[in-house]
C-alpha cells in the first residue's frame, strides 16, 4: 500500500479535512503523515521535528478530533508552549479547525491581563494553549483545574529545557489525568528531554523527519574580528547591503540600546525580548514580517518558534553561548531553499572559542578584519546614509533639523528656530517602537507643546534687550505661576495674538488679560491689575510715590 497522500487517508475527520481545504491545505507534510494515524489511535507520540516542518497540525488535528466537550474551568486538552509567540501562533493555526468541529480554544500567557483569561475559562475551554508560568498562576488562583486533561502536548520540549521550564512542565503534567495521552515534540532528544519521556510517556511511538536541524551548508558564514564598541557602523552597513536581518544580542538592555542606536544610524529597527509586553512583541514582529523595518533585534527568545520568511541575514552581535544556540539562531535565515548570510562579530579574545565551534560544525576557519566603509565616518558622526535606509525614519531631517547636529554627533546639539534638534524630536517612522521601549521623553518632544523660547538670535535675553515685549520670566521670580495663568487664560498657540506665530512663549509679548468684568484689557503688561494705574517699576519708585 502506498503512503497516504491526503488527510482523509490519514483518518482525519471530514469536518477537519474540509476546513483544511478551505485554507488551501491539501497534502500533508512528512511529519504529519508519520504521526497523525498513531495519534488518532491514542498512542503516546515522541516527535522529532524542527520549527516549520508542520508539527502544529501533526499534534493539533488528532487532538481536536479526539477531544470531548469540556466543563467550565476544566479543559480536556492542553498544549504547553515555551514562548508567547509560539502559543499565539499555535492558536491562530488551530482556531478555524476548532470551529469546524465545534470546539473552542484559548491561548494564555504572560503579558496580557488575567481577567479576560479567567472569564474565558469560566465559560469553558476545550483546548487550552499555555505558557507554563501563566498556567501555574491561574491554577494557583483556582481559576482552572487540570484534572480532566486527557491529551497533554508539550511543544518544543528542548526549548523548554533551555529556558529552565522543565520543573514547571513536570509540575503541570503531575496535575493532569494519569490516563492521559502524552504527545511530546522536540527538535533534539537530549538528557533533559529524555526525563520527560521516561516519566510521563507510556511506550511512545517515535517519529522523526529526515532533517532535524537547519542546513548550515546553504548559508554564507562570516566571522568578523572587531571590538564591541566599534561594531555598530559595520552592522548598519551590512543591513543596508543585504536587507532584512535578525540581530541577536545577549541581554534585554542590550537589545533596546542597539535598536535605538541603529535607528539613530539610519537603519529602521524593531526590538523583541522577554521583558516587553505581548502587544509590543506582536507589533515588533509584525512590522518586521511585513518588511516595514530592516532589522529585528532580539534575545534568544526569538531563536525558535518564530517563522519569518525572507530573512536575508542573521547577525550574532553577541556570540551565541554554544554550538546549539549558533545553529538555532542561524536557522532564522536560508529557509525553504532561500539563500542566507550569517555574520558573527567577535572580540579578539573570542576567536579561539569561535574556532572550536567552527570545527564542530564543519565550517572553514576563516576570519575577517573589518573593511573601512565609505559611510563609516558618517555613521560614527550620527548622520544617516542617504537613500532608502534613512527614508524609513519619519523625520528625514531628524539628525540635522534646525541646523544642528544629531544626537549621535560628536559635537553639541544645535539650536534651531523650534528648539532642540536630534532624535528626541521624533520616534521614527514607526513611533510605537520607541514608545514601547518606555522612552516617553522622546514622544513628548514631538507632541506639539511650545518650548521655552529660543527664537530670534537664539539668546534668551535677546528680546528683553531689544525693547520688545518679553515673555521670559523676570529674573529673581519663580517660574510657573504667571505663565500658567497666561496659558489658562487663553494664550494663543497659533500665533493669532502675536506677530511671530510661534506661540505664547515666542518672545513677542504676553497675551491680553481679561479684566474682572470679562472684557479684554487694553492696558499695557505693566498695568496694575486692580486700579489700572501703572505698576511701579521697582521698590525705590514705590517708596517715592507713597505707595
């Protein structure tokens, strides 16, 4: 008998087959062909398959076919995911299939509010997709029970081990029905994963696809010796040359800093790591997937479980911790037969470790010294290269606005007619990238609120010396009170009451005040508020006048 070539031949129910057909999924992948028949019979499955091989349907279709309706707060099926992104991806792929067989599912993970998740569990969830941490939080709050779980699936078990989640996974599996079906998928089968197999699976049937890891031979590997404080301009040039790049950095703080620096150097960049909220991570991944930003700067949380087509390059800004991390990081490029480049930046002290890794992976011992780029000086001066890269920033004159130098320049910031110049004036084209980082000071700069006057000659005292009405606070007096009252009394920001048109802090004179009767007073700024008589200019004149 020939190998099954359709989902119907694999035993998938007709409703699910029709839902797959509507999604234009007709022929099963290899891992699906191997695992679905045994999973439909209720056997424990040990699947070895990398991300992108079709394993979500391999475990999702049998689970939806076998699940009975669940009671409130007591799901029947459970899928454990190591990352929020993967959990959301699984939910999106299985949701139309669950609808086809009248089952509902829910994805729960940190970064989103507890209340909506608790409400959904109260209404009843047949298939629950969860990250271990948030799931245990809800269990501890008695928002749900796992006692009725009949099908437990652990996706990317090796990644769970790498992230330190195995103790939580074991605690969760201990809470489920002891007669459950346990399905485990992993790209590798090392000692940590073997613990789960030995303790929680009964006579598992093992299935593996031919290729378990990314094919490094189809990638171009470059190892560049350069100190960390000199890498930025070279990285920016590489991104400009090759296109969309995933850049890996060791720490969360380093991710945020590098993404900000790339934007200052004319390269549009998003950032993603475990410290950002789920909406921020979704947005960063979305704009990168859509090609709206050139670089996605990430910690290793993005190394697995995220499938993005068209990644031209992977850059190891910080070297990976070991050979396994190098392989999985690099696997973000050269997918589905496409070409790809992998660039590693190394301090001289890291070359020896890189040589050992090259030997293990069968890569050539070839190291480059950085080549001077014609744009390097401009980048180091904080001036973006002209062309498409700089066009991705919303304020194209960001770094030279107002006639001054940008933030990244070696000189002081320039002063222009509208105040300070430089990156603080703009969040970039995709402004939420900066605001998601918590850089609220940047968004305030471009909010449209008037700044302290620096117009005219640029000297704060220039208007006062020239004899024109000055809006600056008199020396010796505290700021705030009078200026606040001016603003509240209707001081024009459009310039309709002042000749300069730059707002009530433009140095063109105070706006007219209203008299006690509500009419606008025509008296000069120095007039007394109560009597209308001229206010004494100083205490000496006041004494002479007998006041």
